[in-house]
């Protein structure tokens, strides 16, 4: 979590209150000099009409935020640059990255770079509005640290604080810190995994050296400001991270959830105001938290790892987590305790391959891309008491990363073909109809569900007719595979890889309350429903609550 450590870099600047710019005269580059001299900040942020709305303390916060941007601009001017020029430089750099991308790169990776460019262009437009004095007439800002709320806040002004910080990082060579903070603006998919293009920065730090040479295959690490640009960059970009790796270093994964938390504990009032402006942008949805995933391989000595997994009578959905390095293969000896169809699939951002064998090594099935995105999925009718062998690897022998394997008692042949739960459009309101589910013995049901409303909601089971049956629900996030949080457990209660419930709905009914901290728009979540005891059969309904949309229709 970024408890706003990245903005402490500004403490190295000599702050002063100044609300207009002196023209720059000592630059060697006349073109840069001319462009910088065109800058004329509007005083909209500080005019008497706006400030009269605020208390004396609130006015000080507004001035501090304005001073924050102006002082960064002043520091950039000393380097013959500016916020505008740094934004243009970053746009050009990312356009060049797209041109240099390997043709084998996925469409998703290219789209992420394009989104970054779009967000930089948006930052540039907002910046130009302020330069030309054409910014919104909405009151600039108040942040009251004592009550942790912001009122009457102009988003464009807060975005300028974000742009100033990004460009300051970039101008100092802190390219990873700049990239991660900018991605928080371009990202609209909460808790999504992101692999930064400047990941090699980390390889040139002492922390990375220590991770490579430790015997511990998982743990936490802290980047400190040392005497290299890379270490300072890593400090502002990530600071505290988790890692997991293979014993022979064929695969190393460093991860961190990139987000902001409210904090009023910094030594100076100025920094409190600036960093909490970032927190407010996050709350407004302008900045979206995500997971940073850094993947490295230090050895080519590939290994065949072995795990053992038993699927018992009551298991509806079970997951296994591990890490694979370059060329590694994970072999899983699987035993199931009930007959029936099972769906074996992987989740996460990497391209995987699955193969299934009988205990005598006879080949049964294999798959590459039938799962979510480029994940693998196998559907097979397994026999109780028999042993099976699953082999899992990445499609590319040079790929490293975390893997997440699930085995579910549902019948899925292709992730994209799963029945989708959709909203019915009505005259008075749009709503989800209750879904009748009939589960036979040893099998559950699978659905895809997307919530694009941006609201909290719940999914529950209810009785069909007059009879209750004991039910179970899972809601699975298919995007991530980074399970390790520094304690060896799953990602914790706030940001789990899946939600599940048995009896919270009362009368043996399952109910899952879904927070927006977990749920992202435009993601096809996997919903698994079943009876608690798979050896039984029964009928029930699934109900989606909290997402109805009224039209306010009038009966004629």
C-alpha cells in the first residue's frame, strides 16, 4: 500500500509561497526557454471570491496545494523543463514503446500502453486549461485532515497535483515511480494486475540482490533511499513489497497493491494537504488502485515441481497457488472422492497450458486458451478413488510468474460460453430476474456476472416454491494470481481472490455481500452455485439485489 510515501520526495524542495512565475532567462536551449516563458498560471485557485468561501485554515490548505504545483514547476524550470514538457516527453516515450513492442505481445498489453498515453494526453489538456486561465470556475479545494473529507473540490485542480508529481518523478529519472502513479490514473479496473514496462529498475537495487540470494522463498522487503537513482526510484515507486520465488531462482515475483490511504501524520502541513489530495482523487474514482506485478528469472535450470491435491466429497471449488520459473512444469497428483465432471482451469494474467493424464500416464486431455483470457481450461469426467496427474506450465518457456489452479464441480467447456446473468430492461426499471437452478447429484452450476453500475450489491440463494435446500456460493475474480500477502495466507479479507458463503442468508441459504473494493466493472466474474452436500440434488433460486435501476416511468 502506498501510504503516500511517494510524495515525500517533495520535501527535498525548498518551499515558499509564490503565486506567479518569474520569467526564465538562463537557459541554453532557446526553444525550451521560449516555451517556458509562455507559462502564465491562472490565479483562479486563489482569487478573493473563491477564498472568501473558506475558513482561514482552509485557505491555507488551498495555498499550500497551489504552492505544491508551483514549486515543482520551479524545480523543473531549473532543468530547462516544465510540467508541460515532461508530459509531452512521456507521451512520446510511450508511443515509442508501442512501436518497439514485439509482435507477439498481447492485445491487452498494447491497450494498456494506449490507455497510459490517453491519460497523459488528458493530463496535458487539464494542465493547459490552468496555464491559459480557462480552468473551471468551481471552487478549487478544501481538505480538512481532521474529518478526512473534501468539499467543493475541483477535480481538474487535484489532477494538476497528480500531474506535477508524475512529471517531477520523470524529470529526476524515477521512471518506475512516474509510470506507476500515471497508471493509477489510466487504470479503470480496480485490483487488476499490472506489469510495468520499467520493471528492470528493480534489478539494479540491493533489495533485489538480497531476494535473489536469500534461502527464503517468500517474504516481505523494503526499498530504502540509497545512493543510486534506481534505489530512490524503487523507494518512491513501491517502498514495501512482498515476494515469492522458486528455490533455484528460475522465477521471482515481487508484488504490491498500489493505493493511497488517508494520512495526517507527516511532519509538515504542506505534505499532508498534497498527499491527501491524491487520496481524494482515489475516492472519486480518478485514481484506481491496482496490483503491481514484477516478474524475473535469474536461472535457466528448469524444474519439475510436484504437489498433491485431494478433492473430497464436499469440495465445490478448490484452489492451489504456486510459482513457476522459466521452463518450469508443475505436476499435481490429483485424487477425487466423488464421481462426476470437474472443471480444471487457471486464473491470472499469464498464458498457461494444462494437460491431464491417468495414473498410468495415459494422456486424457489438454488445453491452452479455453479459460479466462489466455488461461487454460480442461473439462473431464473423473472417477472416484482414482489418481490423476495434472501438468501445468506457461505457454512461453521464458515466462515466469505466479500460477493459480482451480478445480470445480461444474461443467464448463469454455469460459466465454458460460451462461451470463444479464439485467432485464423494463418500462419502470431495469432489474435482474431470479434464476432457477436445478442441481443434480455431484454437480453445481456456473454463471458469468458483470456489474457495471458501480454499486455495492449482494448475491443470495432463495427457496424455490416452499422448500429450502442447503446451498453454497462462490464468486471468483479471474484476473489475478498473486496470492501472497507477506503472511503466507491469501490476500486477506479486503481484497481476496474469491468470495464464498454457506448460510449467511438464513434458512441454510448462501449470501455474498460484494464491496466495490473487490468488484471491478467490465470483468466477467465466475459465480459457482451448488448444494452444500454434492451427493444430494435439489432446486433453488439465485437472487441479485441492490442493482435495480428505476426509470421513473408514468402509466398513461
